[in-house]
């Protein structure tokens, strides 16, 4: 397709919401309208294409007024869903057919690896597609940053900071669980920023006795409180992930660790999970900028004639990555990354046996 042939694009947000999605929507819409392309927003992932949506019309033409004053807002004005991959219920070809009926020249799909996998499959059905990365987990391959990560880290850091005073006052151990699926990016960055004494991530299986020894050493030195940050996907050496009872959803590892530390150290321990709080609230300034940047890059990519790629960042340099290369892969914390080097250098316990 020649770039000049674009008349109408569609835009949707899929998977778990992340702060900064509205910034993407604004930049895509304004960039497209400037080029005299129409923008059709699809509600609730792809559900809106079939009239199934939680609020308003299933699809809506987006104008300047619709995207005014939304950059600072959390959530997504289009709604989202992380349930019901249309290809798993045999509806993938119907999605492509509906997009053809709506005369969509290019679909812009904003999502994490699950949603970008769906976008890839839609592209294979013949719909030209551009992916835009978002997820608080920061675990997308081939890009340095995803929209939402900075906001999640900033809020987790603030929460941990707040927990220090009460933990100190009581001389306790506090175990704080953060989201991130199989990657430890949020735990590692927030844990370092908030000066946690131990940080446990999925990439480094932990030995609970190593963590207990750190708590005891601190107590022996007169530091009778300890802060432990754990990623929801962290596992003990040789063990498995902790899931919410009766489901496959990650959750509960902090409570288990707190009980074990209480037993092993004799110190009172408490736990809490920050859970979906990390996905809520207003995006940080860096996430607003990142969302706007990714939205702008998506429009520039369409204009340049690129198709079936995800816009990505390598440092500050924008690049395009084939959607086929994204699907089904998670970008984990590499053993030699700067954050881990920092944690080790300042003596943070990572639960590793000596
Ligand atoms: O991928 C984003 C994320 O928030 C993960 O960190 C977490 O494991 C998952 O989504 C939670 O999903 P749900 O909203 O379905 O509970």
C-alpha cells in the first residue's frame, strides 16, 4: 500500500491497563487528524467491533475534542480487556472481517505481549497493523521501555518509603509484593530506589535462609527492622510460583515469605501486596512523554509505509521491530544489567546463596 492511500485507521488498547495509554491515544489521534486520516477508536480491546462493550458505543470516530485533557489521566478512555483472545475462541477471522467492513487501512494496537501477539495474528489475516508497547511490567522484547513502567515504579517506591516509618517504629520485617509477572523489573527498580534491604525477583530464585540471615544480621547491628520487596513471580530455589487460591493468577508470595521470616528470625513480620494500585493513578511525566512519543512514532511509521511492526525505543532512538519477533517472549532482567550491578554493589540481599 502506498502511504498516501491511508484514509482511516483504527486504534485500540488491549491487556491490562497501564498509566500513559491515554497519552498514546492522544498522540495517535492528533497525528492522524493532522494528516487528514480518520481515527476509529475500538472499545474494550476488540469487543467493541461486535457491539460488546462496557460503556458507550463499540466503536467511535475520535476527534480533537475527544482527546483533549486526557494525557494526565490513568486507565484508557477506550477501555480494555485481558480476557478472551479472539483467536482462541475462533473469532480472529471475524475481527479481520469487521475491520475490513469498517474500511480500516491500518490498525494501531496498543498492548503488552499478549495483545501484540493478537495484533500479529490479525496482521496475518491481512490487516496492516502497527503495535505500540505498553505494560507496567516492562517485559516486552526489543524495546528498552514500555509505557506504564515508570509510573508503577514511582508509586511502588512511594509506598515502600511510607512503609519504612511504621516498620521502623515497630521493629518489624515488612514484605512488600509488587506485580511484574515473570519479570522482576518493578521489584528491582522500586526496591533499589526505596533502599530495600532484600529484593527477590523471578530471575534469581531465592534461598529464604539467606534472607533470614540478613534480617538477623541487621538486628544484631541494632537495625531491628527490615524491608523486603518481592516480585509476584519470585520463586524459592527449586520451587514454583505462588498463585491465588483456586486460580492460576500470581499472588501471595509476600505472605508466605513473611510467615517464613517470622519463623526463622523470631521477629514479627507483616506483608502486603500493592497489586493493582501499581496500574492506577495519573501517569508520571516520563510516562506521559513516552506515551506521546510512541503514539507519534506509530503515526510516522504509518506515514512512512511501515506495516506489521511495533514501534520501539533503543535508548532515545526509535526503531521498528517486526510483530512476528515480539510474540510469546518476555524480556527478563538480564544478570549483568545496571540495576543488579547497583544492588549488589550497595549490598542489597538478593536471596542468593553465597
Ligand atoms: O501485565 C500487567 C499485570 O498487571 C501483571 O503485572 C499482573 O500479573 C497482571 O497484569 C494482573 O492481571 P489482572 O488485571 O487480570 O489481575
